[in-house]
C-alpha cells in the first residue's frame, strides 16, 4: 500500500503507512537487518519515499548506529538532493561523533559544491571529536592543497607530524613538496620519515623515483636496494628496480632481479607478469610464452595473468584462450576486460560494449577499464555514449589499475580531476591488440 501511495505522490500517507506496519511481526533482534533489506527493496521498486520513511524510522530506533546512518547517507547521496544529504549528515555526526566517515562525507559534499569555508569548518568540528584521526588530518590537507592553499596544507602537515605522526602523514608531506617542485625539501622529509618508518615501502619508492626524476640513477638504485632489504615483500619496489635496470640497458640484471623477487615472493602474479613483459619488450616472444606457461602453473587463478595470456597468443588462438580464462576466473575484472578488448579487436562493437559494461559494473574501482571503455566509445560511440562513460567514471572515482595509476600518481597530474585523468589514460592507449 505504501509503495502505491508513493507512486501516486501521496508522501505523507506513504510515511504514515510505513510507520504503522514497519514493526509488525519482527523479532526485536532482527529489526535493524530486516528494515535495511526493506529499504533496499523499496529502492529497487523505485519507491524512494518509502525507503526514506524506513530509514527515518530506523534512525529513531537506533540513533547511535553508525551503519544505519551510513546507509541512509548513501541513499540520500544517490537519490536525494545535496541539501537532504547535508541535513542528514549534520544529524548523523551529532549522534555518532566518532564516525570519521560521516564527517568526511559532509565535508566532501560542501567542497564539491565549492563551499570551501563550510568544508573547513566541518573538518574543524571533526578534529574536536577525533583529535588524532589520520583520516581527518589528511582530508584537511587535501582540501587546502587542492584549493591552492599550499602554506595552510604545509602547516597542517607539520602539525600532524608532531601530534599524530603516521607513515601516511609523512608520505603525504613528502608528496606535497615533491609535486610543488621543492625537491630538496622532499628529500629531507623522506630521510626523516625513513628514520621512523623504514619498513614502509612507499617511502623508499618515492625516494627512488625522486632520484630517477633528477637522473641520479645510482642513487635511485641504492634507494630501491635499501628499501628491498627492509621490505622484501614489496612487489612495486622489485618492479621499479628491474625497470630502472631495463631503462639503462641492463637487461640481464633486470631479469636477475625479477628472478630473485619471485624466489622471495612465490605465487606473486604481479612479479610473473613483470617478467613476462620484460622478455616481450625485449622482443624475446618465445621466452615470454614459456614464462607465461610457468606463471599460470604457479598462479592458476590469477586474472591479470590470464588477461595478458589471451593477447600473447596469435590471433586465431585468442578466442580459445579467452574461454579458458573465463573458466578459471569468470568474475575477474581483468579477464572480463580482456574479453571486451578481444571483441573490440574483432570489430564486434555491440558485444565489446556489453563486456565493457559488465567489467565496470563488477569493479568500478578499476581505472584501466574506464580508460579502455572511454577510448572505445571515442572511436565507436556517439557523443552521448562518451559522455555517459565519463560521468559514470567520475562518480566511481576509480583509484586502481596500471594505466590509471601511471597517470593519476604522476607528479605533473596531481591536481587533475577524475575526468581529466580519464581523457589522459584514453589518449595513451594504442590499439595494437
């Protein structure tokens, strides 16, 4: 009945019906769980006012439950207005002042609406409730640095290093000086950070990359080697060192580094992939294929290896290989993406689009999938389809993926928004498959 009222636009009646029937026949301990499911099913039926009424009732009964506030907040974010979301979050933090995520959502909503002072004041209140929260410190730093208030960001980071020092706070401090081009300051901070956190691999990676940027290859090599003594299980560190050697033409040394890395980290698909690609780039396709066969024996369920294996095959065999890949890892985004690329290379446009959609639905955080999808639509789709992919990607805010991180973490792109990075990633993709 309530859903019928909702569809007819009788909001007050719909809410009253829900309030009257929501508790009937439910055990006390099942209430929260059942109501959350009820709300989800209302959303699925498009009865948004019903869902809103269920959340409102649940919040009256469980005012201190962070999970209920979060569900209600995500509902308003997806289906409500900015005002309704902000009003809800204001009530939420009053009831759950220790829930950092609720404060951060509130600040982000203000910031997206270009109301920087309001975002700043929400974070200031959040500090009072959670004085040493790393998340809130870093959100405040991000707010200032993205609005070009570099001095403010610096002061916040200095304060955080003295009152709530963590490896991430140090890492962000190094990164800020690095992206602003203050290489010496970045190096000094890096040295200080490593005195406290020598087992945090990202600091060693940054130290090496800063040296590489300054073309001090020997010092970069030394940084990676020192880092690997402290963090032998950091896959990116091994890859950086091997690429450094490959870059200066030391193929044998690069190969030896990767062999050693696989001994220390058995069953690491990323390191196998790096080894296969090293041989492939050197033009030794037979060795690359032999290595890939070994890699799949050791990591039979690795999506990234199967996805690569499909395109190592000659064209006529790719389809068979993709069927094998799907059998082994049917829900792996990398494999789904490889299948989409395969259809694209065979000019089966509709099928390719279906598989791209499937990939970004299963793993919206994989930036590479968005990049390839966007490139595909730029070549094959209409303007509406291109715009649709761009919008969905901006909403998903992907953070992972090889091609994606190469652009999003690049020092020169540090202030670029998701949409700009998407365009960059797409522009770097060559149709050579």
